[in-house]
């Protein structure tokens, strides 16, 4: 019983497959009997109907396979074209964004560099007055290794030590002099730096007299 059921199921499945395969041939013969009845009758009378149905069905399914292959290839080709176009558009957009970012960064850096250079230039413009120059001259006259102090210079210039100390602080901030260990009457001691010595040498070559007018720039 089980074998017969399996055989029956296989026959039914084979019949369904054949009917599905032969449907185009049956439909073609039906249309042929309408368009050319004599040819259709000749095929039927000679017992070639099954062969005709098979051939027509085979031709139909072959054409279907060819058509599906063409459609699939066309779709793949279009997909490649669309993908390439999208990649190109995305690349150009990213390139434009990168260029815009680069321009923005460059402008920002230019402005930052300009601001820094402006600050640096403003920093380099230091006002040295007569007292500053006189202190530097005194340091040069004492020679390297000798210390200066506000009380000593105040006595020499007939000024208050606090006034001289302000000038010493300004010269120290601009690296003309450096503070050294020790103090005099509670005031720090200072020594001339190489920068201060070079500045005095350059200034003396440019001026006929060291008594420069107020507001000399370094």
C-alpha cells in the first residue's frame, strides 16, 4: 500500500510537471487551430500532437530563459551604472566638503597667525626711556659680573629707589637684565644680559650720543 501511494504521488507529480511544461505547447496548438485549422488537424491526425506540443513548449521555455537572462543582465548593468553614478556623486560631495573644510581651516589659521604676529609685534615694541637707557649704560660701564641695585642707582641718579626699581622690573621683563642672588637694602640685585649688552652696542652705533630722547624703541 505504501509503495502504491508513493508511485501514485510520483505519477501525479510527474503529470503536474509535464502539464506545466506542456501548457505553452497546448496553448500554441489551440491558437494554431484557430489561425491554421488544416495544419492543426494534420498534426492531430498523424499522431504527432504530443511531439508538436513538446517542441512548442521547449521553444517557449527556451525563449523565456533567454528573455529572463537578458533582463537579468540588463538589470545588473543598470545597477552597476547607478552604483557608479552614486559613488561618483558621493565622492564629489565628499571632495567639495573636504575642500570647504580645508579652506575654512586655512582661513582660521591665517587669522590666528595674523593675530599672533600682531600680538608679537606689539610685544616687541617696548618703550625705553632715558632712565632705562641710563641704567643699561651703568651696567655696561660696571662690566660683566657686577650687580646693580635700586638703592645704588637711585643715589647715582638722585631718584627714589622705587622709581628706579620700576625701571629695573621693566628691563628684567624684556630680558635686558636678570635678577641674581642677593639683595641690597631689601631690593633685588641685577646683572646685564647678553641681550642687554647687544642692545646697548647697537644703540650706541646708531646714536651720536647715548643721551637718547624719551621714547626710544627697541
